[in-house]
C-alpha cells in the first residue's frame, strides 16, 4: 500500500466528532438510511460499520460520516462542522419513518490497528486495508484507550488519507461527486438500489469517463502541489505534508506517492 510506512497505530479521542442517535424501530431506521445514504446499511452489524455519504439529487456530496450499530442504537459519527448539514437533510424524512435524530453526549474514540489485531467488544470496524484497519467506539467510561499508544488527530487524519479515504470539509459541501474523490470505491454501493443522487452517480460509474480524480500526495511544500485543488485539510508531521489533491488524471503522472 502506498505510503504505508507513515501509518501510526493507537487510539485517539476524536473531539471534533459527534455521535447522532437515529432513534426508532430497527427496520424503520434501516429503511430511512437505505433511501438516503450511499452505502448499503443492510451489511452493518455489531462491530462492523461503514463509511458513507449523503448526496443531493444531482449526485454532489453534502457530507461524509460513519454509520455504526452500537448497543442496539443506530449511530451516525460525523465531524462537528458537518453535523448540521446532515441533520438539516435527514430531518426532512424523519416523520415518514417515525425516527428522531438525537446528538449524544459521548466521546468518540478512533483506533488504528494492525491487520488481525483483536478489537474491543464495543469497537466497530469502518475502513480496512492490507496492513491496517480503522475502527470507532463510543466511550462512556474512558477505558477504551487502556494499553494503547495515543494517536494525534493529525495521525488519524493522515491514516485515513493513506487508506484512500478523502473527505470533504464544510466549505466543500455540494462541490464534488463521489467519483472525483475516489469515494465510489469506498463509500458507495452500486447494488443496493435507489438513494438520493443514485441515478447520476450510477451513470458516472457505468457510462462516464473520469477525467479528474483525487490522490494523496506527500510533499514538503505547497509549491509542489500548486497545480491541484486541495480537498479537505493538509496535515503536517515534522517536515512532511500530506494533502488530498484533486486534478486532471495525467497531472499525477510525475508525482511520487
């Protein structure tokens, strides 16, 4: 895996993330999610969550988040800056399913573990690669991080980029479609049926020709990536900068990742 030498392992308190409880009958919440989000939530179970997205009718990404099923609760794990975007969109549909959306006052803990390392009972796998996986837990007693190295939020964000997960920030809401950020490979199901924006996203998958894409570029200064649009935030560890770069596909030919 490209840049795998930069992956750091351990646990981090994701202070900038919120857990939203979708409170209702199990099947009602599942039906709500299936009609709105890009991933196939029928595959979610205890200890196995998903990264997902919410798009508008034209297939542009409104927000990114994780979906987990924790102790009989459907939870959306989302960065605080995008929380209102998700709530504003999903609230329109809640009455039809007799579901409510309630932010929880709980810590969200992120883990980066080596492939094959055992998870805690309340931990949920959300992203994996050949050598590592990322997981989440809702921490009510501050014991989830016992005996683990402490990660920084920068390490966690860099790990996600290395594993091909390029996320948007609030100012990028409604600007990019999943294929442009590589999210069609990680956050979109093309077999589950209709969801908001599905028709256009599917057309890009089966009929479109991708001219631009997003890749991680590891660099030492911003001049080296000046020809690209930076998606989300760049993160710097010592003298190394990690940026999700969006541009023409042939622009990456002379870049070493």
